[in-house]
């Protein structure tokens, strides 16, 4: 598990998000990164706007 994914999971658990919500958010971030073929850490406002 990458440090970014661990941090994201930890933050969502602290906020007491439902398990299904956490899973959904992780899937969406993964799809976003796969679309641009780059790590989510390297993506920013330009990619979101695209």
C-alpha cells in the first residue's frame, strides 16, 4: 500500500466515513490516476479541470 493511500485511509477513518464511502473514494482516485497514467500525487487543478 502506498503512503498516499495509507494517509487517505487514515484521514477517512478519523472522519468516521462509512466503509462503502471509503471504498468509493479510493476507487475514484484510482480511476482518476489511471486516466492520466500518473500518480495522484502528481495530479493537480489542470487535470481536474480537464
